[in-house]
C-alpha cells in the first residue's frame, strides 16, 4: 500500500499527482460535509435559514430539529450522488469512450469545478420535495449496514496484515528484528487486552446499577458478559488453531469492548442505568468521542475499502496507463450514506416525532446497529480462525477453497 500511495498518476498535460494527494482531497469533501451537517444538526438556531425553502419547511413547519434532520439527509444525498457520478466515470466503457488522458484528468484534476459542482448539487437538494428524502433515508439505512460490513472486514484485514508484518509465518531473516518485533507484538497485545478489560470492568460499574429497570439491567448484563466470553474464547482459539494470533485476538476484544460501551451509551435514555449519562444537548467527552469515531470510521473505511481492491494500475514503458476508481468511489458513496445515519441516530422518524432535542448517535436504533456490528465482528474473527480447520485443505468440505484472510 505504501508504494501505491506514492505512485504518481501521470495525467496528460498536467503535473503528476500522487495517490495520497488524491485520497486526501476526496476525503476532504466527506470531512467537510460531515462537519457542515453536524453544525446544523447541533445548532438549532442556524436551521432557521432553511425556512425560506418551501420543500424543506412545508412539512417541518419551522421546527428546528426537523429542519436539521432533513438538511442532513439532503447534503448526504448530494455527496452520495457526487461520488456515484465519479464511480460511473470509472466504468470501463466510459474510460474507453473518453480516452485515458481525459479520464485521468477528470479523476485527478478539476478540483475547483468539482467543488462548485458539489455545492450546486447541495443547493438543488434544497428544492427537492420532502417525501423523496424519506425514501433516501431507507436507502441510506441499507447502504450503511453494507458500509459497516465492509468496515469490519477491512479492519480485521488490517490487523492480520499488521500481525503478519510483525510476526511473519516464516520468521524474520534477522534475529535482532525477530526479537524486537516479538517484544513489540507482545507489548501491543498486552495494551489491547488491558484496554478491553478496563472497558469491560467500567461497563459493569457504570451500566449495571440497582436503580436499573429489570429489562435494561438484563440487556446491559448480556452485552457485557457476552463480550467477556468472546474474549476468553478468542484467546483459546488463537492458541489452539493454526493461524491464530494473540495480537489479533486482543485487538478484536478491545474493539468489541469499545463498541459495546458506545452502544450502551447510545441506548441510554436517562441516568437510572448509566452513571455516565448526560443530556443529549450537552457537548461532553462521550459526545466528542462518538463524533471522532464516526468521522474516523467514515474516512478511514472509505479510503481503506476503496484501495483494498486494486483501485488503479499504471502500465510501465510505452504501454497505456489505466485507472479504475469505480470501487473506490462506491465506497465513498457508502460513506456518504453512513454519514446521514450516524448524525440522524439511525432513526427514520415522521414529522410528528421530530419535536425532540438535538442528538448525535443517541437512540435505541443506534445501540442495536452498533451491537450488530460487534457480533458481526466476532463472527468474522471466529470464522477466519475456524474455517481453515473445518473447510480448508485438511477439513471435511470445500478443500479447494483458500481461506487466507
């Protein structure tokens, strides 16, 4: 990947531009839209400006939460359309029609015109009828689940690559390197395991309280205990099965513990079963953490997923240069849809239900989506370890399949 990021994209009649620069610029679009949508979701006074647009205000009747929500979906749709159009340009038949020079120039250049186009797209959405975005909200919900699946696979793939670099199966050629990386892997695993244990212990202290409603008490207990059982199981499997790694196991445990904490925080309605509960209108550490994680997930997963497949190739010598950014832009489009669901708490509400405080990632829907992501992560991790044993070369089925993560 390091080589790819520094590879210059030779565009006809322009200066070479590195893949890293292209990634940063496209990531800048999604980051800017994220903070713009966040501003209007949180700053209720700022949404009054949208009252002048009948398509937005006719159904909201000036209610600020409704205006902030519909603006989030509208700007998300504009960004989604922006990246889908880029993905279409990346199609093979379009590339053949445009020619490599024009195609490369469109993909890696014209940033001023692209910015203007995105602004115009966002402006057009302000005049689209309200009901259209109810439909888009359901589409965004489905696409966001797909985005989380991709995110989980990319995340675990990254950890396995990390483990392979530090602890290669065939060992290090240099003994000094072997000693250094072994110590580094052990220390990293210890830190990750400590993070998982601390988060789990704090979870029992913060979310299992005598004042809890019985159903909420049982739910929190199940979430936290299931995560601890997974931690023990993952460490046992890592030691018992070929291809297992303590570093990967502890990373999965720490990640699941963090997401479980975030899920319970999202589903809390008051402080009766959550000592860390604060009013959704207030900006606090948990809110900042939630926003930071959401933005990091959107940008990192979009970029990583987009380049995990061979996103582009450059032929050497006098051969034609060829680019394929379709998969890359489709992952960014999924990120744009995920942006809307995160900021709208994974809920699709009717106009009558909009009269409530501003919030970000705080709802029962958000809680269940995050826990679903936790359980899917656990399943993928366990399957990556078990599949080679039961279905690999020495297994009883699918012996011609490769299960290299």
